[in-house]
C-alpha cells in the first residue's frame, strides 16, 4: 500500500500499475510497443480495463480488502476519474461500486 499525502487525514493507493516499461519500437502500423512488467493488481486492472474481463473484479476486491485490514477506519472511497469516457463501462467505477457494496464504506 502506498501512502498519498494531501489535504486529508490519510490517503492510500493499493499498488502501482506498472513496475517497469521498456520501449520496443513501433509496430507496422506505427504504434509504439512496450514490454511492460505489471504488479498483480496492475495485471488485473489491465485485464478489466483493456480486455473488459469483469471476472477479475472479485480478485481485485480481495486484494484491496487485504490491504484495508491494516487501516483502522475508512470514511469513504474516492475513485480516480476515468481517463476514457467512451468505454462501454467504466472499470474504476465498477471496482469502487463493488468495493463499497462489499465493505459498507460509501
């Protein structure tokens, strides 16, 4: 868990998404290609966000809850706003809604 400083009592991020990323060059369409090393959470988020794999949501919630056990009180959960508003569903809202429902934290 990563502490986030700000104008609040305490804030935390559960994990980093990408541990390392190496540029491999452009593909035949001119798109940049990378060799990415992701954390376990990062890999799950990638599957949800870019492959619409909603089956990973319970594992994401499990990892979050594992980290929340170390925090005495949580007043509310604030999602990071989505970067792409054109998705069929918003992964960040899906996670936060499920986490809130499972934890009773608004």
